[in-house]
């Protein structure tokens, strides 16, 4: 019988900022509709196929709480069907145009799109019952995959200004998961894989000099809330150069990195630690339980991430950037990594199947080789953890869901590699080694520079005072039995969560939707300020003018998320850090 080499898990991180009620196109609701049509439904289809064919997929599927709130909303179900109808209509109009012009090839691609979106609508309505989270629950119930949670709105935890703010993001993430999936979460996706250990902390803004305050390590909040593991980038474990995830995709980051690189120093690489083993992490002696970590595999990572020489850059695949308007459908192929939009050749759907299979074979062979090498050197099986943004598969890389299906199908049949989610692996092979981690995140530079730089540092000057105000409000009135006051405090918390989303700093740094991000951040800040002032006035007078109640109702209707929010999360730390000599 062939020797067991180890295990493999795809970790797919699914996240979008809250967009319901905040625009449609080019920025807003269509982000969610695109992701559902191009990534979420095709991938869930692939997981259903795999479950029917052979059992576990080993997939560790991250769904952020704010994304889960949007996918569960009635407005999403309604608008998504309209979105699909618009795509079907656009494909039909393109088909008529190409037929009139005698362009048989593009007419065939237009017919492909028309059939594609009709089938998506059928699957969404009939197979999935318009309930994507319900499909996830059924797949978990069958043991096919594991869903993990994250911070409430993907707040960048190491840069949040108060431990109560981190505590609230984590507690809401766990509470929303229990509400949507009917069980306790085991795993947690740290937003941007960003980690900070315990140490005396000062705000990272030059003109906000304060006395250092002992801050808890990020892993402490996870441990306190029953979470067992999180994912890190390889450079946090081993040192060395961080994998560039975002920089290659956004020119603005390239320019920003050139200025940052002069200040950045890589840690020497630690050859003793391996990304193919889980470890336990703690930065505090009184932590209830150390957290397990799984580490991104750098060898398989760039094989998929790189648009230049990785699989998605194959010249036969559908090009992401070139679209035909007004319908926005795509008819051209990548052609080559250096081809500009004018040089893109026509897309041929019949050319891609062989390339998908060849690349799936290559990837599976790479997995076998890595695990065999590790086992030969360490005399034990390891696990390859392969984290990616879910939207890479289908949205950025149209053929990605089918490629992922082919990889997992081959691994299901492998006698040497087991498909195991991160949580399932921990059940069988709990780590014993306890280590410490440095502060950092994924991406080029491995630190916080994308989320804190000269273009977006102003955002933190609004976030930090709001976090302090929320803490003070919760301390004074978090236990007040007045339901109207509690409604005000809860909406303050929702506005603060939305203000803290890491998406705004990222979009500002990348210039991909800078104006939208700045407007959203300013709006949530202004909402919070007015709501906080209303809460203070109501607490003092037990009365507010009608226009203030109208404003509260407007905010509640527009930002209708997290019904289980608790103002008391901000009032005090459940387990304050202990000062030690």
C-alpha cells in the first residue's frame, strides 16, 4: 500500500465590505452580485459535485460575518435575480448584434454567456433555494467542508486603537457564525492575516504620542471565545521575504512599496520551523489556551496567485480586464501576460479544458512532491495549507472553479494525500510546540503599510476617537434597561463596525475605488458621531426630537446587520491583561 504522505486543504477567504444600500455600479451592490455569480455559486456547485462523488473536499471556507449578513438578506436575493436577468438580456443583445454582423465566433461566445447566466439563475433559485448559506450548512453537515468565521467587518485588528474594539469585532464574528450556521466556530480568518502579539502599545501616528498601554495579543481574543486556530503567512513563521499578494495587481501599491521598501528589513529565515506543521501560539502567560496556527505554503501559493506566470495567466483563459459594453461581458482571452487590451485575441471556450486538466495534474504532482520531501526529511506527515481569496476563483480567473474541482477530484482519489480541513486535521494531529510570532500581515513587506501610509493615515484619526467614545458610552449605559437607549447604543456599535472595515484603507491605497472608500468612511464616521450624541442626549433627558428618531430608523434600515450586537462588549475586557514584571 502506498505510504501516506500528508494532508492538503484549500483555505478560501470570502469577504466583501457592506454594500447593501450603499450604491450599485460601478461601486456597491454589483460587487456582491458579481462575486455571487462568478465565484460563490460556481464554487458551491463544485463542492456539491465533489461531495456527491467522493466525500470530503478538505476545503476550509472562510465567510466573513459581514458577507454572511449580506448573503442572508432578502434584498440580495431580490437584486441578485435582477442582476442575472440583466446579464441574460445583455448576452441576448450581444448575440443579435454579432449575428447581424456575421461574426459567428463571437455569436457562439454570446450564446455561451446566455446559457451560463440562465443556468446560474436556475441553480440559485431551484437547487440552492436562494440560500447560499444554507448550501454551506448542508455541506458542513455532510462533512464535506468546514466554514470558519472572521472579525465582524474585517477590521484590521493590530491597528484598532483599543482592546475593547478588538474584543467586539471577535465576539460579533463568533455570534454571527452561530446564528447563521447553528454551531460554534472552530477557525478564524484574521483580516489580512494581520497579527499582533501582546506588548505595551502606542498609536502608530506620529502626532498621537501617548503613554504605552499593555495590549493583549490578537490570539488571546480568539482563545477566550472558544476559537481554536487561525491562518498566517509563511514569513511570520519563518522570517524572510513576504509573498507579494496584492502589489502585482495594483500599480499604486507598486509606487507606494518603493517608498516603504527603504525602511523595511526582512527577518532572517528560521530553518527550524516548517509551514507544513501546525504550531501553538501564545504571547501571554495567562492565556486560557494557546491558539493553533496553519501557515500558507509559499511553493504552491504563487503557482496560483501570480497572474504573470501562474495558472491564471495562461493565454487561453478568459481575460478579466477587456469587456464589451454596454453589457460588460467578456469575449477575449489573456493571449499573453504582456498583451495590452488592443492585442487580446478572441476567447475559445473549447481551448481551455485541456489546459485546466494539465494544470490540475501539475498542481497535484507539486503537492505530492512537497509532502514527500517533507516526510522524508521529518519522518512524519505534514499538511499543505493553501489560502486564497475566494474571488480569485471565477471572478478574477473564470476557469478557476473548474480547475479547483479537478484538483480536489484527483486528490480525492489519491492513496497518499488526505483532504482535510484545518479543523479536521487538528482533531487528529494536535500540535505540541508552542511558539511566539512577530507582528505582521500578509502581502509585500509583511507589515501594515497597505493599511497605514501617508494616503490613509487620516482614517485612523477618525477611528480612534470613535472607539474611545463607544467604550465610554458602553461603560456608562451598557447595562441601562431602557430599550430605546440600547437601540441607540447598538446602532452606534454597527456604525463603528462599518467604520473599522479594513477595506477602506486598502481601496484608498490601491486607488481601485478610492473616492468610494473615502466617502463611505466619512459617512460612517458622521453617522457614528450623530448617533453617539443622540445617545448622550437621550440618556440625560430620556427624550429626543422626532427628526433624531427618524435618523436612527434610517440608519437601522440601511445598515441592517448584526441583530445580536451587544453594547456591553465595549464596556470592559472580559479578561484584562495582567501586568507582569
